[in-house]
């Protein structure tokens, strides 16, 4: 229910500006907040439950509680800090309104101050190494992010300088296949779609995406991919299987049976085609009986 929903707001609604700086001893970030959004949030939770801060010696994650997967700050620190001395304070700042037609006009805005203590004194060239791709993708815990960074160091990205469209597509297909195997069908659709941008006439990719669409009950999309795959590889039996399943999902049973028969014509020794036709007829009979019963009771 909404009462138990931990989500209060998102970083994009609440956080409007970001400033950062340092001294020989400290690192600090100032996040300017939207007053109206903050008031709405404080109507749901106390001020000390709005933000969360996770910090290790070399990694930092600042997030809105309930929206942990979209952090405000996330990255590797350019040096080491003392995590147990980290502080976070919700306060206000009075400043001049930039660009106001009346010079000297002031405003008071809510801010969040985050302060970290350096392990050794001295200036850093950079405070936080941030990957935009990480901020714009769903994230887990700080520990998960640290492991991701370490894995990237162990397994650096391949040199893609001379990659062909097939190489780019293969990279995305590998991710898609892994997602499909893990049962993450929506992710698989995304990766197969990315692969198809590089090789749009790849029948196997279309067939695989059709299968992923079937797993998410997107039967029209599954049918479209299957039919396009048939245009590309009309002699491949599997694409008729994909087409038949999609038509069956759409309850176009006669068309589905025809698709299975086309596949059977290409692969007459495979008994599975006959089984699929039988299952389709049984599903058609059950659906017809259901409609008849519903009409009789109305």
C-alpha cells in the first residue's frame, strides 16, 4: 500500500544545484534543494530520514531514502577519507538572487551539506570520479558499486576501435542472452533491441527478441519480429515456431496452426510440430467453450 511505500521523492525533483569544494583537511558538497518539494517530503517523513549517506575509504554514495537506486552522488573518491567522521546536515543558506532586476535581493534556500575528512592533509586534484553512465542507471548498495568498479579494473573494456557492426551487435547479444537466461526478459528486450540497431537484418536476433516479447506477453511485438525474421530467413523452421506461438497468444488459432504447418513442411521429421498443432487446437476448443459459457450466462 502507499502507507508502506518508502518512496518520498526523487533526486531530480528535490535536488536543484550542486556545489563542491575542499580544504587541506575536508571535502564538502552542498546540494541546494527545492523548498516546495522538501516541504512535501517533510510532510511524510522526519528530516533525518530524507537522505542517506554511505561512505567507505574510497567510495561515496549519497541518496534520497526510498530512491536509493538513483543516487545524488556516486563515485570513487580521488584519495582516502575517514568514513566514521563523515557528516551530513540539512540546513538553510541565505544568498543573493543571481540576475534579479533589483540588485541585492536575497533569498533563503534549503541545502544539504555533506562533509568528509581526508585521511592525510593536502589538496586533491579531483574530489570524486563520477561515471555519468552509473548515475543514470539503477544502482544497488555502495558495496555493489565498489565491486562493479573493481570488476571493471580486472576486466577492462575491449578495444573497440576497429569493431564492425557485427561486433557491436554480438556484445549486446551476449548481454541479452544472459538476461534472458536469468529470467530478466525486459532487460533482454532492451539488449536485443540495441543489437538490432547495429544489424537490423539479423534473423536470429529478431527470433530471440520475439521469444523475449512472448515471455512478457507482448504478442503483437513477438509476431512482428517473427514475421520480419521469416522475410530474412524463410527457410529457417524456428521462426515459424515463433510466429505460431505469437499467433496463439493473440488467440488467432487457425493462423497459428498454419504457421506450425509451414514449419513442419520445412522439418517433417520433427514430431514437435504435430504436438504444437494439437496444443493449439486444445487451446482453441477451451477458448470457444469459455466464450460459449459466458454467452449462455449473460
